[in-house]
């Protein structure tokens, strides 16, 4: 019913129409071993991506089937070249699970982070197909650990192994009798590190920055404007700003331009000298992870709204990171970087100004923050390697 009124719901429904026929057509000619990787949405895809790329490198003769639950993942990554087949995941019912697995015939299944589906996991177990949970994280308030969570606990027991992000998750699993788990960490660290090692220059960003100090604003939401607009207006002579909005709509781009009194230009129109501009507004997608490379400081949006966006993309370049002080606490990396002095949760413009000026007036504080963020990423590398090493045994057995 929601699909009649909501575009995302419409994609959710339409993307699953005739899915088994399309799946059958795509896979009917496949004679190669198939690894199935399932992600809920775009964030989980970024955690699954280094695993898929490692499999492709090590097992080039294998095929990869990538599935999504959400349109926000599928519609953005439906042309991802690292997977051979990309589909929506049909609803988790007994008949759907049986039919999906009968058609795809995976030799190994890897579900990313929070994806725990009873019928799919049960059918994989019935067929003796190994099922691994990667980059998963558990919290005490989840249904698995409540007195009424019997069916959910049964779902977990269908998995062959869990690679968790933290030792706390291991302890919670042990409480319900699950011991086939170990801490691997978060594969996102491997992903962002790989980006830093293969960064293609962005000519416009280089020309815009010149020899000036640059503040990169990533994943900007409207709720972030109250903090950033006065900061930009006050510091437009001392800093240059690159702003990458979370959603690139004409209304929001116009709102940003109208809010700031610094001279700005959109990326799509930056085809002439940029010396006189203080703000570069990114009006396309796919650049943000590389833009942080040019900054001395970063602000990551979302925490004043639905939730903080990816701060690891900025951290891997070794810059101090600012974000809102509201919806960030469920992100382990945000909490830990705050404790170490590499990230700063700010309540308003005045706090942002205070923290920024502390670093500019005391260079040792700035250098410490830079060292903390980069070291934090380096310390957490290796999750993908641990997962692949375990899966090697399953593939070769």
C-alpha cells in the first residue's frame, strides 16, 4: 500500500516483481561456484565490498551474487562491477528461501552486520551451505537477548560463524550459548584504507584549495546548517570550504548558497579560475571519500538528524573531525575517537568555533588530533583478511 504514495516503497515493491524468473534467467548458464553476499543497504555494502573484492582477487573463477534488502542500497549499487549478479532479496518466507537457494545454489553465504533472516538461514543450514556473519555487532537491548527472543536466538544458531566488531558482542553471544565467534573488527577500515592507497587526484579540488587551508564538510544535512553557516561566514577569509550535501537536490543546493555570504561555486560549473571563491559546493556523487584528502579539517553531517554518517573516510586521511553531539553514540569509532582526542562532538556554532580556534592557537593540539585519527584507522585494519582466511577452509573443503 505504501508504494502508491512513497517512491522508496515503490522501488522496494517493483524491484521484487518477477524476481525468481529474472534470477533463473541470469543464473541458468552459470556453472561456476557461487558466493552469496547479502547486505541490507548502502552502509552494509561498504562493509561487504572489501570481502567481495578479496574473494574476486583470490578466487577469480568463482562468481559473486550480491543481494540487497533496501532500495537505497540496490538502486545505487546495482551496477557494481565487483559482483556478477545483483538482485533484491525476496521476502524472508519459507517458500522464498527454498526457491532462492534452489536457483542460486551458493557454495557459501556471507550476511553483513545486522542481517539475520530465519528462513534463509534455516534453509542454508538444511542444505549444509556454510553461512557466515561478517562485521556483526550485538547490543544487550536486541531481541536475541530478551526472554521473548527464542525465534531470533534460533536464527543465530543457524550460522556457522560470527566475525564480530567487538569483544562485547562475543560476550553477549556466549550468554546465549553461541561460541562459534571471534573478534575480527569492522571491514570498513580496510575499505577506507584501500581508498587512500588508490586515490585519483580531483583536479577541481586541487585548483580550488591552492595553498590555502581547507575545511571539508561531508554528508551535509539541513540540520547541520545552523552550526556551519555562521562558522563559514566568519572564517571565509581564513579557510576555504568544500561542501558535499547528503542529498543533491536543487532546493537544498539553493538553500546552501542563499545561507552563506561567502562567494561560492558549484562543482559542475567550476571550469574557470577558482581563486576568488571561498566555497565549493559538490553537486554530484562519488567524490566525497577522496575529497577529505585535501582538507586540514573535516565536518561530517547527520548527527543532528537521523544519525552520523561515515567518519572513517575522513579519519583515514589523518584530519580532526567534527560532528553534531546528538545521534552519534551508537557508532563505536565516533566514541573512541572522541575519547582519544581526534574527533569532537559539538552542540552548536560556538562550540565548533571554540574547538577550531583551540587547534589553530595550539598547533600541538591539531597535530595530536591528526595523529590520533590516522593511527586509529591503522590499528583496526585486517578484518577482511581474517574473514577470508576462515572462508578459505570452507571453499577448499
